[in-house]
């Protein structure tokens, strides 16, 4: 085995089973917030705006600063993030145009 080459998979599994080594680093979850559309042009948002005290893995001391928004402002934030998370600019434009069309002309209920 060359110095730059990693251990074979069988060696990794054996060392993990014996408790000598970790195969992968421990999983860490980063909560970016919550968005919920509640209907009639209203939404709820809870967004983390600053890290809290302690470390994210320390559940007892980890207390991030969160901003809570509801109503029309929450709906605007929900739509903005929805468009930003689109995978292609074309889809984002098409969705935004559809939202404008619905606002101007209402829903098309003739298509089943």
C-alpha cells in the first residue's frame, strides 16, 4: 500500500466494528428555520438570524436567536425563499409569472 493510499474497505469496517476508528464524521444538523404557508396569502416563518450561546451539538446550552414573522410579511418571505431555492432561473421566472397571472385573473378552474 502506498503512503497516500487509504485503508482498504475491509480494514475500515473491521476497525469500526472493534471501536478503533470512525468510518465517517458524526452527523450534525443545522436548522435554518421553518416556513409554513397557511393559506389566503398568509404564512408563518421562524428564521435563525444569529447563532446562540454554546455549540450546535450541545443541546443544553445551544440557544440560537430566531426571528418569528407571520401574516403578509411571512408570506412575502415564504415566496422569496421559494423562488431562491428553484434549481433553474427559467423555472423561477415561470413560477413568478404564474403567481402574477393568478393574482390578476384568478385561478383557472375549467381544467380538471
